[in-house]
C-alpha cells in the first residue's frame, strides 16, 4: 500500500487501507509528498527510527520530534507511506486464473534481477504450459507447530533448524494439513529447491517430499486420488546437490515408501537445472531448478484430458537443460522411474511420461494412472448420488446398480478415458444385506510408445531386366 498521511506532532497516526485482521510487516519508505527535496535521502525519503517510528502491533506511524539532528520531518507534513502487510486470509489456499492476480497477492515473479516470489514464478510456468488456473498455497507454520488449532504465521527463512524454519519438513506437513478438505486438487507441486540460504540439502529435500507422500496417502485412504510432481534443484550447488546418483537414489526411496503404494502417484524429474529466458530488459538467461519444470509438467497435465500422454510433448518457456544426460544416462534414469526431460533441437521434450512405479506399465504411465483415478472418482460419485440411500435393497437392486455402473463406464469409454470394459457383476452380500459388491474388468487407454520397424530387401520382383547386347 502507498497512502498519503498527514503527520502532526508526535501523535501516532493509524496507517490507512489496512484490511481487518491484516498483519503489518513493516514500512519500506516514507517520502515528503509536497517538498521531496527537503527530505534526508536523495530519493526524497526519510530515515526510519531517526525521522519516524512504526508500531507494528498498533499499526501506526509517528513523527520523531526534532532533536540532535534527528526528526527531519516538519510538523504537519503530508507524507507518502509505503508499507507491507499480510492479509488475514493470506495463508489460505486460493484459486487464481491469471498472473496479475497471483502477483498482487504473492508478489511479482521477478524483481531486482532475480526470482522474487517462488510461488508466483512457479504459477507463471504452470500457466505458460496450459493450466487454466492454479490453486496457490503459501508455506506457513503454526504459532504452536503441529497444533492446527493455533494461528497460521510466516515460517522462518534461514538455515535455522527450529520448529518454524522453512527447512523443517514438519512446517510443510502443517501447511499440507490445511489442504485436506479441498477435493479439487489432484496435482501437487512442492515449490522447493535445495538452498544454502534456507538450509535445504538433499536430506532435507527428501524429508519434505515424503511429507507430500504422507499427504497423498491420507487423501487416498479417504477416497481422494492425486499425483505429485517432484523436481530437485542443483542451481545453488552443482557438485553436492541432485547428482545423477542421488536423483536415482531419491527415486528409489520415494518409490519404496508405504510398500510402493504411492510410487504410481509420484513423478520425479530426472535433471535438476534448466535455463529460462530472463524476463527483463537485460536479456540473457536465468538458471532454475527442476521444481519449476515440475510446475510446467503439472500445467501440461491440467491442460489435457487425463488419458492423453505427455510422451514426446514439448515444454514451453524453457531453453535448455544444463544438467545434461547421455543416452545411456537417460535409459538408466528411466529404469529408475525418473521422468526424462531431453533436448531436441531448440526445445525441451518429455521423453516418456512415467511415474516412479516401474513394476508394470499400467502403473508407470502417468496418463493411465490419472485415467484410473478419474474412473474411480466418477463411479464413486455416481454411487454416492444415485444409489446410496436412494434405492431399496430388493431383488431389483442388483439390476439397478449394474445398469448405473454400466452407464458410467459407457460414458468413460465414450470420451476415451478407458478403451473398453466387461464382466460387470453385482451381488448382494449375504451377511450384510445392505451391502452390494460390484466387479468388472476394463482396458486402460494405453498410449502408443514404441513402433518397431523391420524390413527386408526383396530382389525377386523388382521389375528390372538385365539386357545384354553384342
């Protein structure tokens, strides 16, 4: 906010324009509106503490009385005050459809020659790659960590290992807890990279990634299905962070959790450093970690039908991968379950849209997994709204249930979420007369990933004759 305020005497003056319940973060500048030349600094601003004081709790600003060289603000002066605040609902998840609205709430994506808001920048990348909207959730901690009944507040940025530090996986767990009741989210992206500033190393990163898996496990146990796209970051340290070996090890560690149950819902990018165009007049490029590539993949998933594969799809907004891989490296990465991003010409492409689950093709193809999620959710919604509590458990009930299930499967086949289905069976459990069991088989919409071409040379029917003349 940048309102004009009249300062008189040393009486505290409330800062106007603050929404109810907002938390005042601080005043960034105070400038003389009518006579900027008489201010202390060359840019027409006064000095904090020397010329004015701010009470963050009372949300007021006070003029300092002249004394010993301080107190340069004349009495009855109109000043322009620039201050920052956090609205009361800042830490709530919010659905936003355009970059301007996202930047207004979370700050610009780029400022002073660097990424300013990681959340805004990641959202920008997702929108560039087709997402119609994003649900943004800033990281927060609880005033009493782990106690969801206490207030949300900004976490501590730095290498501190305290309970409120951004590097503490428990802080991410507190944040994810607030998303449990939002059923519209089916793709998650943790916007976090290895950072020497925040004390996030490989060990810390994997701890944060595991919190997202814990969240997916909770959702799955409550009949909600999702996938998380993970990307690591080696832009802060290209030697110790996100190496080929550690990425494959992380893939194995994440794939093995919960007995492999969440491997098919987890995607990890195989490289950890990319170049994007610098978004200012300076030009050139800016290195970014794979957490932003993960945001791009999420945007691509959100922009297409669940059954449409990402394989061979081009990624928008990225120039190249600086963490390069040989052909053998890519094959080894894919064998470990990593989603390979490769350079082709002047673009970056998804080589194969896979999850961390390498046990079977129906679990490795992210499009097949998401299509299964849609099928299950469609069936469950129909059963909940049209069958449960709506029909009598009589002799006609199995036929009614069967026809309803077939109707849903027909619709899914019609839009190619599945290819076909069969053997729909319904039976009433003898010991539980209010419970019916439905069984069926289906053929997923597998993408075509390989075409093997074989040929031979046939000289017996060329139509060419050899003529010898004397």
